[in-house]
C-alpha cells in the first residue's frame, strides 16, 4: 500500500465515520469501513488497518455507553455465539483467495443492507429467544471476522425487543467491544500489516475521540433512520466497487 494524501484522507474519513456512528448509536456500523477504504487499498489490508483501531474506538465509546445502558440478559445469550462465530470466520478467511474475499465482502454488504432496512422498517416486538440470540451472535461473529459487518444480525435480534435507544446503543457498544478485541489478533495474523499501514493507523487515531464524542453529543437529536439511509446508500456504492474488483480480478 502506498501512503498518499488521498489514502490518508479516505482512511481518516472512514475511521471518523465509524467513530461517529459508535458515538451516536453504539456500534454495528463498522461494515462501512472496508468498502470505503477499498477505494484506496485492497480490502484485506483495510481490514487489518481497522482491526486494532476498533479496540481504541470501543474503549473510548465505553466512556459514554456505561454499564447502565447494557442489556445484560441479552449479552449473556449473544456473546458466546459471537466468540465461536469469530473462530469460524477466521478459518473461512484463511482459505479464501483475495479476489473471492472482495466478492464475499461485497455480497455480505449488499445482503445485509437489504436485511437491515427490512428489519428497521418492519419491527414487530417479540420476547427474547435463546435460539435466536445464539444464532444472531454466531452470524454476527462470522461476518464481523470476514468483513467487519456484524451489525445486521445483531440488529435483527435486538430491534424486535423494543429496547430504548440508549439501551440498544449501550448493548451494541459492549457487544462489539468484546468482538473487536477477540478478532484483532486473528486479523493481524492474517494480514501482517506493513510499516505504511501502522503509520496510517497512527495518523487515523485523532479521528477516534473527536468522532465518538461528536456522535454521542448529537445522539439525542439525530434522526437515526435518516442517518442510516444515507450510510446505506454509501454502502451500496462501495459494495459494487468491491464486487467489481473481485470479479475483474478473476477475469483478468
């Protein structure tokens, strides 16, 4: 990866956007990272760049999403599946060609854009279900390991519970704190970041406190539905870019 001004600006903007969403809604929107950064680097390098930064983001976000905002009964059901899913995702990642990874990431992004929009538009409140929680945690673990996109399975379980906005945000924040801490080492083992990637990580660090703080400050006044629609529109564009990179790589 060449460390250019464009690369730095796109990476900084991507990290800032993820942090803003963590501050505003607690997490679950890291999926935007790899497709956006794929404009200036390959998706595997992007994943390796983001993996350590997620830990810093989560630790800073927990300053705002305190234990009083965590739904402990749901986390007890979700987290074991999350950890197992990350292990399965790591095994899957090891055997995929980089072009196939681009296609998988694009497909996951597009499918979950559709699923999350459907879940957000058609919420029917239901009681907790242990099998559904385990399934959601497992699916989230696999997709967060492969494409940093564990938010949609989690949302499809949590949204029907009718949690308050604060409890929903705090629960997703802690959930992804556990997930991101668990997957950081496997990602670094897969990617082996270069000196340029470590330098870019350092340059992106200032975006973390500013992005999280700004999102948290605007949490009460933001229209979550409108923000998500704008971000998903961006995801569709970037997912098609990933898809093109993967398919054209096989055809070349």
